[in-house]
C-alpha cells in the first residue's frame, strides 16, 4: 500500500549550514518524494548596492557574500577589474594572493569538517575544528587587520606587504594543522558511523554531473578531474606543483575523501608559495580611488573555491562605478537544482548532511 | 560531426560558419565573445552544447542598458576538454521583456531565469517556476532595473529607531554632550548638524 504523503517544512535553520534556507519536502514515511528549496532569508542586495559604489568601495561588500570563504570574492573582483582595465599585478602580490586563498581554503575546510560532522550528531569535531581554524584567523588578523572579512586583495595587488616574521608563523600553523590530521581521521574520516551514514547517500549520477553544473569537490567526488586552478590557472598556480584528488563513488563519502586529501594539497601549496615568493612590489597603485574610472568592457573570471568554481561577471560602462557585478557561487547551482534532484529518495535525517556535502551556502545564492 | 579539437580561433570560425549573422570576436586566449540576434540564442546554445562540447553552463547574467531601452542576456559556456570560454550575448526589449526559457538545455538555467524574472521583470516562456524567489511580497519596479531608486525606496520604507536619531552624527553628538573640541580637519564632516 502506498504511504500517505505529507508536506514538511525543514529549516530555515539546518545543523552545520552557514546561513538560512528552507526546504519544502513532500515525504512518504521518512522518505523524500519531492524537494523544493526556498531562499530569501539573507538577501542583502549586494549587487544593487555595488551599482552605487565606486570600484574600490565594492571590495568591503563582496567579501561578505560568503562567510566561510570570503577571499575568492575579493580575488575575483580584483582580477575582473584588472582584466577589463589591463592592469598588471606584481609577481609578489600574486604569490601573496595564493597564500591567502589557500589559507582561506584551509580555514573553510575546518568549518566544513565541523559542519559535516555536526550535521550527523558528532559534536566533538566542530569543537576541535573551530578552535583550530582560529589559529588561521590569527594569521589573517595579523596580515589584514580582519579575522573573517579581510578586504586585503584589491585591484592592482594586495593592500600591504607581509609583516616581519609572518612566514615563520604561517609555517608553524601549517605544521600544527598537519599534525592534527591523524586526529581528524580517527574522529571523523575513519569513524565507522560517518562512513555508514555517508556511503551511498546523496548520490550525483556521474553522467549527469557536468550537465547539472556540479563543480568542485562534488564533481571530483564523481571521479571527474576538473579544477579551475589546473584547467585555467590564475595568479601563480601554474608555477606550483599539486595534485587534484578524485574519488569514485559519487556520494557524500567520496566528497569527504576528496576534501580530506585537498587539505594536504593546500598545505603543500602554501609551503611552496612561501618558498618561491619573490621580493618586490606588492601593489601596482591605482589612481585616486574617488576619480578612478574603468574602461568600458566586461569580464568573467573564476577561482576554485572550497566548494568549487566561483565566478564573477563584471561589466563596466566606462564610469567610476560598476554597471553590473554578478556573482556565481557554486551554491547557486548545488543548493537549488542539484539539491532538489538528489534529495529525491533520501531520508529526512540526511537532508542537512547532504546539504553540507554539497557546500550549500545560502547567502551566496541570494547575495 | 564538427571538429571538436577547437581552440578559440577554430571555435570562432565554426560559429561564424554556422551563424552567419553573429558577431564573433576572439577577445584573448581561450575567450570568445559572440553577439547574436535573440531568436538565435536557443539554436546557438544547442549547437554549442551538442556539437562543440560546451557542456558546462558557467553562468547566466542580465544587464540593464536603460539608455538603449534594452536588457542584455548573457550566457557563459565552458568547454572542459579544450578549456575555452564563450560569452554569448543578446539584447531584448526592456519593456515587457520576454525570452524563451533555456532550461531544456541546462536544468540550472531555471534558477537564473527565476532570478531575472524577479529582479529584471523578464518573462521566460517555458519556465513554470517563475514567481517569488528571493523577494517577498514585492510590488512595483523590479529592483535590479536601473530606474529603481534604492535610496528613495530605503528612505520611504525604513525609519530611524526612536531615540537613535542623534546617532546620525556620533562625533558631533559626543562633542555636544562632553564639550570636547572636534579637530579642525574633522569639522567639515562633524559640525554641520550640531546646531540642528
């Protein structure tokens, strides 16, 4: 006999999710038959605001689009402006940018580990990882003055050079984080409960992944090796050696394994950056920001964020303010159409678990 | 079958050969821009996806060119194999803006279309999920259009919290209460409301 279907409104709070969004579910028993996502809790009209701001004034806005990983937003906007304007960036600034982006990746992975574990009731993990993330935030505070939002990468380079002794302190934090990996493995990645909950759940069909717009670790968790840092290297990624881990399985477990290996790759990248970073200028100075106009034109640039391809489409009409800044975060696709597809047939208790594995970040969907 | 080994130049040639009215430009390495008539966008997207291996819809965007009374729809595609990006653009009438839905090519286009419908007032024929998406009970001009005045809207809709009106000029208020002298360089920004 067919079970009676019930409508269940889940959210807008979800354990481990950075931001709020509601998922309207049609369920039969505890199995999901249909899912509809509802956003609208966090719209701050950033893109409209930027139409009334000078180019430089946009930088403190864009970093707020994504709390867990604000730096790709700054880097994207800076690179889009540089591409339209034809502005060169000093080599040292490029290395510093990569260091910041990879530190942000590590910090964001700490939050993800906490969120992914928290969404299955493993609450020790977030206690550890949020604490460990703080050591990275200390470095950001020293470098940029801000712990979460840095406003450090801007058009032409970065806002200031590395403080004396920072390199050593970065290496110390990397060593600490590397030594913590076996602890994370024991508690989370090798935990039988995690594996049992994650294997075979939240499956993205491999043959559909690219067509659905899946990017980042969810794509690599389908065994498809694509990464913006390799496919279209930006900054100095083409001068660094690193691997792009993939995993077959298409499920939450595979995505977790990919991310676990990427942590090691990020640590290696930062060490290479510190080793190879040349001396020199860190900023190709822009004219007076209050009278700074950008030639008419447009550019679409993208970075590989923790959650995948993060794109910015920027249009200039030749004035001192953007005509259009349009943000494409991975969650715009992962957190709406992909989530709605793969929630079909899932168990109610796995909703936030699946959302986490896709890197769902509601503030990035509505901006 | 078309030549799939397309770098940006080969790619541009193939597009020119197939869509003769298209304005095609190789902007730089790996970047091709295509300007098309609006009715050619669906066949172009289908051609790019099925015959040129542009399987990934990286982004869709909408830009308001109010001075031309037009909206520009932008489709950004990516070829994973050849690592080439196409930015395809078309312009449509701004008043009663209408376009055909392209969700049959990429399901995720549905979300972009929902957003452009809400924020720019574009009606996408064939998308049955148009309606409330991000905003709630919104009436009036779609807010991302250039003629929507966000400052005016803000002044009409929101108000200062009672008792916090003086917070409009914190330094002036503190100076008034404490008798502290505001430095000369800051007076231009500070003093103008002190007597209000």
